[in-house]
């Protein structure tokens, strides 16, 4: 009996210890986020610790078994939803629900970060039933932090309905080169202080909706017309200029506590002294971002499959992953799934086990990722992280958001010269555009107008045969209205002007092509290709609505005129906000 009693006491003690130890290893147990992250790390295997640093994508609209292997065997940190996954919002929700359920059923029940690029405007990776929005440059044109806040809020609220908990926005690159085909209207403006204020407001709106905001592309993608998807842009900006210009929005957002920053594949040789992109540079990611800016959150790379990282910044893909961690990044984004034994994984795991300094760096990164999840995801509870595909119709599109975004489009419409408006020509009108929606909107604004459609691409110059067809269509018209989303669109405007027609233009996306206009031209800028943007631009053109917005970029530089706003133009900074 004595032995039995001792055995019974021992069993009771074991059960008590087990019950106490079990919850401490569970993500959802209460406690300070930092202390809980430390406890979770202590109980994790090497693979689970390293796995928190990886954010992978998948092809098509259905995640393959390999991705679930990463979740179950590697403790994967996150999933990135790209445009190719997200034409159908129901399928997005189904995929996210399956992936998040797999993570929540794993040993430590650590949920996934589910991220996407839903900046607004032309960067809208999740399509389907989500709202079309005017975008950042329309916010810059209105000059209202109100518009930035509610844009971040309503976009985040739609993503949350899909189980997406992290948005790679706001983009706070400056429109230093408005003709850039990679940034363009993704920037708020070319003004650092205004971009900072609008970026902070956007972040606060995103946070109010419960999502993780991500400022990008650190340290700034605006001063180049090259695309880091295909090459490594070399930007010869010195550190003083960078600090006083491109870094101003990032400085403000770091001070406000933005939870994440995305590093860009951009080389600044005059700052770093080498040929590495900022994303793989310890000087940028640790000395500047952490040291000078005081950023405390999670640093996530832009896609490491981009040529600016793997193709130009490093000798191999595994080298890019390794350098990204050493530089100070915490999350490693990849646009494709890797095999479980991919060199990018095996190299990092071997270094984690063999190099104490690298091991410490990986654990620091994993801890930041876990703290981010504990801060933002734990308060929601596990059930809230799994979307219900059957109820999306109740939340998408967001009804309040749709009304807000339409009003925002009208607040952002900008006139090059208000003295040239309204444009109400007599006689026959020809409307020429590359967008069917614009032609329909113009038919409502100018009843009886003839229509002519031309190609959106090539963007740099119109095709000669298309210009000839346009000239034939314009021959019988007294006036011509052109929708110009790029330089090619402005070629049609210039041809109509040369024919002696009474001409007007509505630019779409960046207003930089309007630098080819004269002060006498009827020209209106909108910054997105939604129907609301088209309606706003046409209403400003024909005088139904005032053009409330100011030009968010200084077109004088692009027209070869002396400094200052173009004739009749006003900058948002000159108006009350």
C-alpha cells in the first residue's frame, strides 16, 4: 500500500506539472507578449524557430500539399497572397481557412501571418468582390489625412473578412520621379512631410480595423524609373538627401510604432559603399532602420525571388536568404514554395546550428515575429482568424467603404488649370480611351459623343497604325476628349491638337504625362481606373463638380518650366487639411 500511495502521488504530481507546462507552450495562453514569445521559443525545435522567418506563396487558387508540409513540419511563419491566387474571393477565403486551420492544429497552435498587397488604386492583389479604390496619389491630391485613415480602415476591413491579417501597405515611396512605371500613383506625393502625415494616418486606420500595417519600400523606391522585379536599381542619392527626403515618412512611421517595414531591393552605393540592395545590407537594415530610426517592429523583405535580390544582389537564392537574415530582416518573403530541403532552407538551418551569432540573429527575428502575432492575432482568438467563405457576401464589398471611396475619388480630382474649365464644346465630340469603362462614363457625361478605343500598351508611345486610325475617326469631330493613362495616351491628345480640334484630356494614374499640356488646355487628373475615378474626372471636366484636388507632384520639372506648380495648379500643401 505504501508503494501504491507513492506511485499515486507521483502520478498526480506528473499530471499537475504536465497541465501547467502544456498551456505555457500554447500560443493562446495569457501573458505578456515578450515573455510568452520567450517561452514559446524555449519549447520549439530548431526547425520551428527557423520556420517562423519564412513567408511563402503558392501557385493558383488552391494551396498544394507541400505548403501544408511546411506548416506541419517547419512551423511556417506566414503565407503571402498574390494576385494569381486572388481573382475569386471565395476561393481566397477557402484557402486561408484551410491553411490557418492547419496551423492552429499544430503542436503549439501558432497562427500564420496571412499577408497581401492591397495598397489601393492599381495595386489590388485581392480582386473579386473587394472594392476598387482611388489609391494613394488620389489621397495625396485631396491632401486630407481623413482620406488616408479611412482608406486604410476600409481596405483592412475587407481583408479581415477574408482572413488576411497583414497588409503590405502603406507604400510611402515618394513620387520623386512621377514617370516611374513601378511607383507612379502608388506614392502619395513628391512631398516628404505630406507623405509622412498621410502614411501615418493610413497606418492608424489599418490598425483601427485590427490589421498589421507594413510601411514600404524601405528606404524608398521613388528616385528611379527602374523596376526591382527585373533588375537592381542603382540610386545615387547621398545619405543626407536620403535622410531629409525618402526616409522622412519611414522616420515618422517608426516613431508612431508601425508594426512592420518592408525592405526594398534597391542599391544606394553612396550610402552603403557596396553593390548590395538595401534589403541585404546590414548598414540599412540594422544601422539605419534599427539604430537611427529606432524601428522596433518586424522587418520583412520584398519578394526574394525578384531579380533585385536573388539575381543581382546575391550570388544565389540561398545567399540572398542568408544575407537577408544577417542584415536584420525578420521575415523572408518568397513568391514560390520551396522544397523542404531547398538550399535556402538547409543553408540557414546549418548556419543556425553551427554559428552562435547567426543562431542569436535567427532567434531575435523569430521572437519579433511571435511578438507581432501575440500583439495582433492573439486578442482576436483562434476562431476569428478562420474566415467563413459562406458569409463573404455580407462583408464584401464593404458598403460603407464603397460610398467613402466614391467620395474620395471626387475629392482627389485635380485640374491642371481651373481657368480652362468647364469644357463644354459645341458640335460633334469624339471620346478616345483605352478603357471601356471610361468610354461608358464619357457617354453619360457627354451624350451623343462618338467612341474610339485604342490600346493601353505600349505605354511609352502610341503605335503609328493606331494614331492613323484615330486621325480618321477624329476627322469628322469638332472636339476630342482623350483619356491618357500614360505617354502613349498623350500622343493621341497631341495628334488631336495638331489637327486643330478643341481638345481635352483626363489623365489616369500618375499625372506626369500632363507635363505635355499647355496652360490653356482643359486637363484633369485622376489617379485610378475605377468607374468612380472616371466619373469624378469627367464631372470636373464638364463643370458638374469642382476639381477639389491639388496636383500631388510638381509637373514643372517634367515640362522643363522653372520651379513651382504649373500655371493654375495648386499643391495639396497649399490647402487646409
